[in-house]
C-alpha cells in the first residue's frame, strides 16, 4: 500500500539518521483516528480506516515509506547529552497536504532504533493517548503544535514501574528538527553538517531568508520570533510544557513532545507538575526565560555560519537572543489585552494585567474560569466572577479600574464580550479529567470517557450545554499534583 509519502530528510547524508523499520506488534487495534486531520492531509479515509491498525502500528510499512530514526542531541535540565536521537520513534516519510504544506508522518512507540540506548523502543497507552488528546486540544485552541493522526494498541505489554498496555502514536509535524539536532552536529565540530541542516531548514521552514546577506542570522531571528509568539500563547492559556529541553524545542516553532505537560487550575506563576522537574526549572513562569536559554544554545551552533570572526558572530547572535524577551513581552501583552477586552493600547495596560494576575494568585483563583467569566462582567454580571475570589481579595477594586479603562475603548459591549469569549476558552484539558479518561482507557479498556473529553476539547471556545461540569476545576480530592513523562 502507498500513502503518497516522500522523504526529503533522507536525502541528507546518512549521518543525519539511521535507517530502521518499525517492529511488528502482536494484535494491533485502532482506538483513536483523526479523520479531520486525515482529510487535511489528503488521505483516502476509507483506506486508512480499513488498514489503519496495521499501518499505524508499523506492522505494514507503506511501499513508498523510507523509515528513518533521526539523530539529535540536547541539553536536558541544563546538562548536555551529546547523543539522544529517536529512541522509540520512526519517521515514515512526509506528506504534502491539501494546503500545500509538507508534514512529517512519524510512528512513536514503534520499536528499538540505534538511538534507543537501554530503552525498549515501545510506549504505553497512557502517554500516547495523552499526547493525542493534548496536541489536538492545543490545535483547537489555535496554538502551533504537532498533531496526532492515530493511536493503535499493540496487544502487548511494556514494562515501566509496572506492566502497562502498549500503544503506537502516529504524530504529524511540520518537521522533527530540533535545537538539539543542530547541537548534535555542532558538538562533533561537523560544520558541513550544520550548514547542510541550515539549508534544509531554510528550504522547509524559512524560505524567505534564503537570499539574506547572512541567512544563519536571519533564521535565528525568525526562529526567535516564532518562539516568542509560542511562549506568549502558552502563558495566555496557562499551559506548562514540563520538559523544555533543547531536544524538545522544534525549529519550526511548533509545540512538540507532550510528556509531563499540564494546564494550571488556580493561578500561580511558580506552578510545576512534572515529576522530574524537582527544582522548578520549567515552571509556568520560567518558560519564556528557558526558551531564551534554548535559543542561545541554537545560536551557538550557528556562530561559524554567522561570521568567520568569532567575536563579531557572538555579538550579532547575542543581540538576537537579547531581543527575545522584549518580543515575548510585547506578544504576551497583546494577548492579555485581548483576554481582558482591550482593543486599543495604553502604557498602563501592562500594570492592569499584572494587578489582575497578582489578585488571582493571592486568591487562588482559577486561571481559565477567571478570564472566561470576566466577559460576563461586560454586562455588569459580576456574580460568577466574584465567587472565585474572597471579598477581601481586591478584585472589586480591580474591576473598577478595568471599567474605567474600558470607558475609553471604541467597541460596544456586545462586540467586546464576543471577542473575549473567542480568546478565553471555556474548556481546557483539566488534569483531573485527563487522568480519569486515561485511567478508564488503559486500566479498564473503556475509551468512552476519552472520546467524550476529546470531543469537548475540539470546541474549547463554545458554550456546550450540558457539559458545564467539564469547565470546573478539580475538587480538593481530585487535584492532580504530578504528571509523568511516560518514557
């Protein structure tokens, strides 16, 4: 069977990857299939639904696939690991969708590769369903992300802390090139490979930079702007990636690798969920600074291509990295203005937003519900918002200041409220809901709660009558305090 695949990455020299075929599984069963994404990619839905279990498990490799595992390195929690690579993922090839965009089609959990080290190359069903659910929720929220095409159970078990049902995820991405991909070759002083990789990235992701005087510098600038926008997106919805290592930062600007990720309930800038982030390096409020740090590592790999004079190259690259934070601040403020219903700009807006966040943090107010219910206050319906705050929290004073600021805005009330609802979701992947759905699927084989939650999250900005319980934060006994990587 053919899937209309190409593999331009496999045209690069052999040291960029290892050729390897997926390992077959015992009893593949298709338990999640993204028909809308399949249509966007121009696939034959009937064929995929008929053959999906064997194709998306790796039991049948498409005739036009050229399966490879990609080489990369990475800084993990600040420490450099010179050789990582796809230890349990195999890139089948690339597909050009109906929109003309080229995307990778990758199997995750498809068996050992030369980069597996001591791993088994397999994946448990929980983390694969989690990535499918969260990545599709992020897409529905309008945030750049890899996406998920299918999950197939394998009929086999994988050994982690306990024996767990196995599964394979089919991931779709603009590409799987990471900061760590550049680091892999820079660490080996392989300047030719860094140059070839940069040319490939320009062709695939930044063609507008090809004729620049210093393409490497302009790509760094463009990548920095995409990451600034992505960090602003994450913070504006309370998303915490959980493991922002350089091998988990995609050069394309997409969110990639959903391991111990989570969404905040009550607002706190130092929120951490990841069980492996003991020092809070990747806490919610630290994410922009970590993105900047990762970009500095990317810049280091490009220095020889920026200028032959080391001092000048460092000066030019440093200026780009330094500009990241102002770019992020501007983008986040723009998003926060929209979240509180402002169409115009005033210098005092940043302080107004900061005051709201401080009030939310001191009150332990729910991040998502605060902004969603703020739209109701446009019509002087403050009750549902005020119930999230203690009377002494200062929220009443903030609402007074906010209304004074809105008095100078050009929009009418109905238009403002409608726009606020379009940027403030009612539904996010609440951690307790996600864990309950994964538990039902992985332990009891009941996928009903999972698909119900997925359906709700595909429409995060819509009021969904009868589903109000899915908007609510967890009760104290339901709170999820730790999330896990699943590798």
